[in-house]
C-alpha cells in the first residue's frame, strides 16, 4: 500500500467494536488465500506430472490456466524455487526441476546421515505406546496410496516423517530434513505421478518402521530407514 492510501492514517487505533471498519484486513486475507490456492494447485500439478520436468512455464500462461493474475503465480513459484521444485529462468519463467539418479542418491545419503541416528536414539528411549500414537499418520498416507492419490500421498508422507523426527525435540533438524525430503520427491517416479504400486510399497515401509521402533529393534530400524530412503534412488521417488 502506498503512503497515503491507508484510510486510517492519523487516527487513533480502532476499538474492539470498530474492527470491522478496517478495510485492509479482508483484502490481505483474500490475497493470501489466492496465493495459497495457487501454490496447492501447482504442487498437485507437479505431483501428477502435469507440469513436465525440464519444461519452462511462464507466470502469465500459468495464470491463465488457473484463472488468476500472474502475481500470485510468481509468488507461488518463488516458494517452489526455494524448495528446489523449480528453477528460475530469467526473462522466461520457471523450469520444472529434474533429478538424475546421482542427485537422488546423494539426497538419500544425506537424509540417512541425518535421520538414522535420530531414529536409533528414539528407538532406544521411547516407549512402545508413543509409536502407537503415530499410526494414524501412517494410516492416512496408506489410504492415499490405496486411492492412488499421488499428490496427497507426497504431503502425507512428509507429514509422517515430520511426526517421527519431531519426537527428537530438534526443530531445526525437522526443518532441514523436511526440505531434503521435499527435494527428493520432485519429479515423481512416473511420468503421470508416482505409480500406485510404488506408493503402496512406500506406505508399507512406514508401518514396518513403526513396528521396529515399538520393538526397540535397532538393526531393523537402521535398515528400514536406509532402504526407505534408497527407494528414492530408482523407480520410487516418494
């Protein structure tokens, strides 16, 4: 908002009864809602393979597709660029990220280096009932896998891993691990999104990991986490 555009400038702060008179509040909420909806739509298009890895898309063209202006598309794409899902191409638009086998292997290796020690410590220290509380997260991801909903599964998969790591109490580690996880998800494993069989296999590993954690089976925990991440270095990228 430019200086002088605020109709409340120079006035006393609004009282509780007069809050509804401030016009800027609904405008800000409405714009944020559009940006969030565009971001969700772009993530779904990425997950389902509608936006092709290696292709460049302009903000105006995507704006026409989603029936919005180019501004919320640019804002959403900048967020996706920060997450590693797209690359900014000056004066052209945004190129959908590509991951070769080497990059996926590197991401899997780094994820294992960060998460395996945390999982082993939690397996030693946490009681079995703690893991039972996390089963609904695994079940929701499994339901998305059964439905073949790749876009939903990718988000629920990351939510499951965040729920596990959050038990370690290190918020910064959770943020770093989640960023690496998201980067390893793009592009999905199949041309039109992750295959249903891959989703089901990945979801089954969540349940197996919870079983191993509840049993305090440290060798099984380490193997399951490493194998789970290694699934990103091949046909599975979830």
